[in-house]
């Protein structure tokens, strides 16, 4: 992410890390092994892009980012749940995540399933604890639920596991749910937490969805799968640039969006 407004990015990231590290510590109630599994995946690192997007949209819409922090971190809780479950043998069957054993390889499948379940539940509890209005908390919960359900992550995983030949249309349908929906929710939740008008929330959602597609296309290019495997590197690179340009165009609706423009460009050109 070098070259971007590193001070703001690292400020947001530090806020998120501090909040996350304070959660799910030992309580001596017999479930500390489950909490250990939750923290194992939650604190495994990552760019924290989704909560950072939420915090920045909250700021753009007039809210102190610290007041949006629980809602922003809810996104990371839910994202981590999805990664734990994606790695399970009955899903994508991956043994590693971020250079370490996947949760189910470290703690067993039963604990991994429960750790994911708990993180999803705790995501909505986090939103309920945010120091914002009741109506704003309800809007954020609805947005996150939409990104998590059949029209979002779960539906995307269902489509991804279907034994059908990949096409550009099928990959787009999967990526819009598995990747783009949660990025869209991150942006929309930031605006909703600030009490923005629905048209602003909708525009934030649209930006996040297009950014999510650019993010996924870049992932495919780096990993050599998805769109890259189907269309080839050059077409995949062109698709990444197309989504990136569209995302940058959508930012014209927001004042003081220089940080988001830089972040969008860096995500589209990242090397990992």
C-alpha cells in the first residue's frame, strides 16, 4: 500500500486491530478453547480493507470514525467466519490460510465450525454495541445480513460449489456474492452508521460492489485462477482495469474522496 495516505490507513488499521485484540479473551467458563480458535483466525493478519472502508465512509458522511468502529469490526468478524468455513473439507477444502494451518487443521472440524458460527453471531452483537442511533444500528444490521445470506456470501459459496463449467457469467455471479457483497456492505454500513440518506447509502453500496469485483479480478490475476484461468491474463487485467475505472467514477459523488481514490488504485495494482 506504499504511496497512499499511509497515516490514515495505518490509523484506521491500528484502531481495528486494537478493538479485535480486546475480544474473545479467556473467561474461565469452559469455552475458552472455542475462543482461542476464534482469535486464531481473527488475529491472523490481513489488510483489514473492509473495516477501513467502513470507517472512511463514516467519516465522509459526517461521523467520527471511532463511533463506527464496532460496526466496522463486525465486518471483519463476519469475514473471518466466512474464511474459516470456506476452508472446511466440505467446502473449498484448504489446509492453509495466510501461511498457517487452516482453523480446522489446527483445532478440528467441529471447533472450526463453531468458531465460525460464533464469529457470525458476534458480528451482529458488535453492531448493537456501536455508539450510534438505534435506527442506524438497525440499518447496519440489515445491510450486513443481506451481504451474508443467500444473496451474498452463503449464496456465492453455494454457486461456487456447483459442479458446472465456469463461464464469465457464472464467475461474475459468484464473485458478486462471495467477495463484492461484503465490500459493498462495508461502504454502505459506514454511510448508514452516519445516518446518511438512502441514496448515499445506495451509492456507497454500488461503489463497494464494483471495487469488490476489481479486487477479485486482481486476486484471480495474482493466483492464476478464476477469470484469469478462464479468459487469460490479459483479459483478466483488462477486466480489473474496467472495474477500477468504474469504481473511481462512482467516487465523484463523494466530496473529499482522495483517500478512497488512492486506496482503489492501490488495491487494483497490489502484488499480494
